[in-house]
């Protein structure tokens, strides 16, 4: 493993990509410490010390603590993800967006452009809602988070937060283009991991202070390791569909006549369903910020309290829905069946063409369900344990799924670069399989 990491820096292009990615992630972390003007930081910290288990505390985890400090990156990358969800949903119901999705590179550029416009709009709305929310906060000691509320503060906050999100979006796109890994996922990843050292310190302080026994701490660590191992196992799980290619004679050469397989992943959509579902779960809190005195909105928001049963049920169903939805977007059985037919390939016992597409689609539908249910259970498991056993985890199920999924995807890309240049990868006996390998 150590030798493999050394090999990363022996390849000029890969070294440049890794250093470029790390550099932009450092820029993102620096921006997460630049405060927004006209906000009392001490009063805000006092409020968030009481809201760590709420939806606001969960949102703060995703943006690496930027929300609790009201920095210029307070909204994080979530508006971009929300815009992506909307655009992809429109692609399922509006012919114009369906056409763009089929137009190749030109269509993708158009979709990216619309996603950026949507990000700006959603960021502006969420920024105003956040400004209204900040103005309404009064700490238990009686201090106001915003000493001088008004239209000036709302406008300044809207400009600051919106520009911050646009800059994060640019960072993510540049990492994807010139760095290593998926930029948007890595930004969420680094936001979660950034608070890990503090969490370790807090756990150690609880054990040394007698608030938690060593046995309980060891059990918690063992459970986390077991969950991570299970997530890795399911993420890499595949259903291999056998494929035969008929022999073809072209001139004096014979092509085909070989056997291979189609690797259908149990988790084709990766961490996207978890990120999408979490983005949707933040929406009610944003809407409630516009109507702080509405009993109806307060009731709806209570359903999305991370500690409640309605939250866990809705969140789990959202993950399952987006698992199927995103899998349908990234994997088209009809196109795969047509390509196989053109190349003389067929699945033994299945007629080429439409029957092959239906066969692959049925398999994908069946293997996606247990994978989606597994990830939904992992996402809500820490909440259930916190309510029943009164054990709090720093790394919630959602955080573990995102961290493990993004880490595996990034390692798979690095492994591909190493193997392409005839270097040993990270795994000696088995390769790290990506979702589309």
C-alpha cells in the first residue's frame, strides 16, 4: 500500500491531478472560516451548541461547520445538488430536457448551464431564508445573533452566501475536470472528515472524564468498523451476466468467439441517492424560515426532525426512490442490448434485442432493491440507536455512506491511472471495482 502511494507521485499527470485536488480542497476549507459580516459569532455558537442533534446540526456537518459559524460558505454545495435533482426530474417528464440528455456532449453542456442557473436561484432563496432565520435567533442568555437586522443585512447575506455557493460549485467542477475524483462529492467528503479530529478528541475526553466507559467506547468503534466493512462489501458487490460473442470473419481474420460478462453493480447509483435524499430533507427547514410563526410549517418541520420516526421513514424511502431513479438515468439497458446485438453478442438463452434489454432491466431492478434497502437502513441506524440505546455517533449512517463511497470512487480512479501506466494498484489480489467497471 505504501509503495502504491509512492507510485502516485512518480507519475507526473497523476501527481499534478492529486496536488491540484488537494489545493482546491484547502481553498474550500479556508473559505469555510471567513465569517459573514454583521453576525455575532459568539451568540451563534451558543445557539448551535444546543442544536447539534437537530436538522441544522446535520446540515452543519455536511458543510464542514461553516453553517454554525455563518461563514461565506454557509450554504455549501447543497443548492447545486438541489438544482441537479430538479433538472434530472424535469428530464423524466419534459421532452425538451429528455432531448438534451440524448444529445451527447452538447446536451450535457446545456444541462450543466441550466443547473448553474438553478443553483444561483436556489442559493438566493436559501440565503434570504437563512438571513430571516438568523435574525429570529435569540440565545438563552438573551443575545441576538444579528444585532442590526433589516433589509441591508438580508441583501448582504444573500449576495455573500450566493457568491460563496457559486465559488464552491466552480471548485467542484474544476476538481472533476482537472483533478482526481468527483469534485462535488469530494467537497461534501472533506466537509464531513474535517470535523473528525475534534470528534476523536471529544470521545477521548468523554472516556477520560468518566462519562463513557472504555467497554462502551470499544463497542462503538467495533460497530463503526463493522458497518464500514459491510458498506464496502455491498458497494463492490456485482451480479455478473454472462455474454457470448459469435465468431465473425472479416477478410482473413476471425473476430469474436469469446465469453465475457456484464458487471451489474448492486449499488449502481453510488452515494448520489443519499446526497439527493439529504438535500430534499433540508427543504422544509428552508421554507419554515420564511414563515417562522406558521403552526402548519412548524408541524411539517417537526416531521423532519432527525430524531423522530417520521424523519427516518421518509429519509429511508427517499434513498430507495433515488437509488432507482438515478440508476435509470445512468444505466440504459436498451442501449446496452443494441450495442451487444451490433457486435454479435448475446446472453445464452435470451434472444438479442428487446428480450435482452428486458432481461437486464429485470436483473437490475431486483439487485438494486436490496442494495437500496441496505443503504437506507445504514443511514437511519445511528438515529435508531441514539433513541433506543442513547448512544451518540459522530459519524452518522449518512456520513459513513458518503465517506466510504467517495473514498472508494476516488481510489478506483487513482488505481486506474496506476494500472494504465503499468504500476501496481492499491490491491494486490483484487482490484478496486468502480460502479461502472
